[in-house]
């Protein structure tokens, strides 16, 4: 995909969010597009904790990457099959998602841990030796 296409997709997704928030009534449709799940980040003296909220996934379906000073979590949440259904409201995003976290310090990738439970992906990134 070209760089220009990515910019167009990002703009379209942002524009669509604004339009959907302004609509009234019960019939709203959010088209499948790249979306960013809610993400919390906090740290202690020794560990950076990242929590990503993505219900309805399997742990094996996440892609977790460390690139220099950035953690990237991505994946695809599949839309359930509702063939023949007429939706009255649709707010849960499906499709490809991605979130990126700037790391405030070097981490020890060898000691990193990730666990998915109850709709949350929890990642522990220990601080690298100083």
C-alpha cells in the first residue's frame, strides 16, 4: 500500500468518527477500518506496564514488536457472522487495529512478558540494566 493511501485511510477514519458522533438516533454504522484500542501505560522503578483493552481475541492473534524506543501491538479482531441480521446500533470496532507506545527508557526484551486475560493484553517490559 502506498504512503498516500495510508494518509487517506487515516483521514477517512478520523472524519468518519466525527460524523458518527454527531449522528442522532439508534441506527449508526461504523465501517471496518484501522482502529486504536484503549491503552494504559504506567511504570515502577524497574518495569514499564502496558495494558491494551481488546476483548474477543485469542492470545496467539496479537503481534507485539519492539522497535528501538517503541512498542507496537497489532492484530485483527474478526467480525462475528450475523448473516441476514439488521443492525440497530454498532459501536464495537472490528478489523485491523494497532497501538504504539513510546518507551521512556531502554527495556530488556529478553525478559518481557505478555498475557491476555479477560479482554486485556498485559505487557511487562523490565528496564534494561543501567
